[in-house]
């Protein structure tokens, strides 16, 4: 899995691609989350449109990210999951706890209104 991250307008943006298998890049992603929270950033948009596969460890990473932000009064929005990943989120009932948006712009709107 590859990823990019940046903080813009008080939101931590991630763009993930490949396979989200938590034990490989998960600790790096969580370190980026901790760094952002230490800077006062409590909102995050995670673009997973180029993620082909997520395993249980990858789901664990997403849930840990969400928990870290919510513990700080923040929120996470998942952006543009593929049909395969969307089905996985539905089957695991994660659509009930995550905000999901079709575009980054929609995610920003949801995050700003959630705060």
C-alpha cells in the first residue's frame, strides 16, 4: 500500500492506494494521526478510492484512526470507496459508524459541519 498525507485547512487528508493491510503501513498511518492530533488537528478525510482490498488489520487501522480523532472531539470521513470496499463496509456494519462521502469536497463539508 502507498499513501500520501497532508494537513490543509485544519483537516488531515490521506490518499491511500493498493491493499490496506494494517500490519504493513498501519503503524505509519497511526503515527501521522498522532502527529496531527498533537498539532491540534481533529478532522480527517481518508480517500480510499484506489484501495483494492482491505483485510481485518486494515479495518482495525481505520477504526483506530476514527477512535483517536473522536476521543479529541473530532471526526473522520472515508472518501469514495470502491464498490468492493463499500460492500465490505456494509457487511461489517462500519457504514453505521463512519461518515462516507463520494468526493473530497463532500467530505470536507461533512467534517466542517460535524465539528
